[in-house]
C-alpha cells in the first residue's frame, strides 16, 4: 500500500456526488432579493426543517481525549485532500444512522488512533462552518487509554497520531496548519491564548 496520498487534478464540476448544493432566496433589510449558496450532506427536508422550524441535528462528533490530569491530549496530523497538506486536528467523524455520541466517539477514536476512549461529557451540536455548510457536530470530552496505532485506518486515510502536551501545543499553534475549532480547544485546554489568559 502507498504511504502517501497524491493530488491528481483540481477541477470545477456542475454537480456533487456526496454533497447537495442549495441556494436560499431571501429578502435583505431593504427588501431586496438576495441568494445565499451552501452545501449540505443531507437532503432538502433537513435544511428546510432547520430553517423554518429550527429543528436540532448532529452530524457527528469531534473527540477531545486527555490523560486524567489533563497534561496531554490526543491529536491527529492528517493529510487533507481539500488542503493538499497535513493539518493538525482533534479526531472526528460522522455518526452512523441512529448512533449515539458515545458510540460514535468511541468508534471514530478507535478508527483514527487505535486507542480506546471513555466519554465523560459532551457539548451541544454546533455548526462547523455556517457560511458554507449546515453541518453540525458535538464535541466529546473524556479520557484515552492504549498506545497509538494505525490498525483501523483505511486506505483513504493518512493519519499520524500525536500526543500533545503544552509545549507541543504552543509549537503547533505558532507554526503548523491547524483547524480553527481544534486551535480554539487547544488554546483553552492549555491556556495558551495570550489575550484571554493574560495576567493583570
């Protein structure tokens, strides 16, 4: 099996296989008609129920696993095709139908890191990038056990498991590509935001 993923081509396409494309017609505050474009993993019924009835959904979970004294956390450094490079992030994945956050978080954590996860608490589902997609995920918090391994990763994944302490967290935040959600959690976990955590 190859030890890398390789970009072959980037091109614009008229339709998508795994995402649905929508436009929302609306009136702005002056009464002018405008159009908002977005994509979704789900059909139009889901989008309409969110917009018109404000129904709540979760598409998956992001997993923040630490040791008991919270001096170390588990991150992944994954090659993301959409970025063409490796990105640091917390393990995450989509839920299977009718799957609870406990089951999703344990399954995804095992698949990406080879380790086990004990769920302690979780956040409400929140939007991942509300400007372009209606995807929402919960954040699962808990403890990890075991040693990192790639036994459960698929051929479509290129993932390095990284055990992160405060020193490495600062290096990642200062020097590496990291998703915005993961960066904010890392800053909070290790109190590394110089503005929020400044001493007065």
